[in-house]
C-alpha cells in the first residue's frame, strides 16, 4: 500500500515547511519527523490563536488532535528542551498533549550537555545552532551514543517523557500499515550532509529518500514527494556559495528573515533555477509548493538562470500578468507545475489555482 508522502525543503531550510505540513495534516493520521534535532524551527499559526506556535522538535501536525506526531529514530533529542517545548505547546493549545498525539522513538539519540559544550567550542566557523546536534550524530556514528530507550529510565526527567516513548514505535508501525503518513523533513536540500556544500551543511541527511532509511519503511510505500521552496532564497549560517541581495535594498524582506530557532538574521538572495532543478531531481519531487510569494510584492527582484540574471516585479499575487509571468517562468524552466502557492503565514493563505 502506497500510503506515505514525504515533504522536504528544496533550498536551505526555512522554506515555510511548518505551515505547509500544518495545512496538509488534515489528510493524514500521522506526521513523522525523520531528521535533525532542535536545530529545526517551524512556525505554525493555529486557527484559534493569533500567537504563532514555534516548534523545534515536535512535528508540525501537533495542532490536529487526531494526528499522531512521531519523532523518529533518525532524530536527535534534547530531553529537557523537548519537555519545555511540550509544555509551551500545551500552554498555547490549552490542553494536554496525549501519547496518542505525540510519540518519541526509543531509537532516537539523546543530546547531553557535553555535546552542547562541544558544539559551542568546535564549530563556531560553520555557524551551527550550538544545540549539540553535530556532536550527538558524531557519537551515534562512533557507536558511543545514548538512545532514548536505553537511558531515559535512569534520568530524573524520565517520568515526564516516558509516556510518549512507551509503545511509540509500534504506534508508528500501525500508521504505516493502516494509516496515512506524512514525513516532515527539517532543514533543506542544500544543507544535506552528503549532497550540500560540505562542510557548510547540517549534520544529517535532509533528502526525501532519507525518510525511508531513517523511519524504517520500504521505498515502495512512497506516494508523493512534496518539495517546498520560497519565492526567493535565504540562508542562515556560513556558505560562501550563497548569492546575496543587499539587505539595505530589500529591507522589508530582510526584516522578516530571522531564524525561528536562533533569532539570527538570514541572508537573502535570488532563486537559482539550476539549484532548484537539482533539488527537484535529487528528491524526486512530484508536487511543487511555493511559499512567501506575498513577500516579493512591490519589489524588483532577479532570478539566476543559465548564467543570466532575469528581472521580475509584481504588486499582487493574483491573475495579473506580472505575477503570472514569474510563475510561468518558474514552471516552464523547472519543468513542472506549481501545485500550491502560499501567500501568507496563516492557515488559509493559499492561492491554489491561478
Ligand atoms: P520551516 O523551517 O521551513 O518550517 O520554516 P518556518 O516555519 O521557519 O517558516 C518561516 C516563516 O515564514 C514563519 O514565520 C512562517 O510563519 C512564515 N511563512 C510561511 N509561509 C509564508 C508565506 O507564504 N508568506 C509569509 N509572509 N510568511 C510565511
């Protein structure tokens, strides 16, 4: 049964995947995170509150009471920050999160304070989030890591997290066997440790295919692969290959581009058609989703294509010829239609069919 879809970012992360997952989650019984740790930051606006829900580790389907949100074996988890996140989400949503809504795999690896210290000391030149994620993956590869199921019981915070751990791998299997699963990728294609601009990458694989190995299901179960990209490009952390716009000339864009997790300013720049085409191909994208189209309204901007810089501008995300020419240029040169266009951070800010 092909009942698994995978959603990934096609750029450098921060594409707005969280709000897309939140919107799509209505169609699934389970949303599963398959990579990274609390270095991810997803922002979701709930229907009931003006306050955005900031998520680091918890999958973005958490607003939906009937969805099981699974933090899978390939993730790394800081137990204390997860506890704080659960409490923060419970405060925003106004109810307790039950084990039927959230599960933590006993095979996920734990981030301990020593890893955070190491991250702060060793990797400042890369601009990591300093959350201990790289050292945790390194310890895992070195076979000296600590898995949630092995050590959690010995820790003082065990009681709080244990209810989310016990039986969660079996619950995920139930959803794989008889539910509908959406795998949520963190970061983006150009941060993949093997396929991104090493060493300016994250410490895990971010490509769609990694969902299969990380969560443990057959390639035959995969149905759609959603590729999410922003109408422009952003980058946080070091990357000498990233082409930048002058932040002063694009002040209103620059001002909204701060990392959800770190609060760091992101560099902004043009989309590169060659990069996006690579992302589509390497992930096997079947449905393309564009976000933040509204942010470019009123700006003159460029796109990198075949060594040239092509200029565009539009005032509104609507049927106007200026907006359509940007969308059609992308669709034609990327070789596939854009399935959905997001025009704002709220749940219903979509322009589905033009
Ligand atoms: P993720 O890491 O890919 O999940 O991205 P984030 O959740 O960090 O998204 C970045 C920011 O973009 C968040 O503050 C979202 O609320 C916001 N966002 C997402 N889609 C849109 C959109 O279409 N328009 C605008 N203006 N903001 C958006």
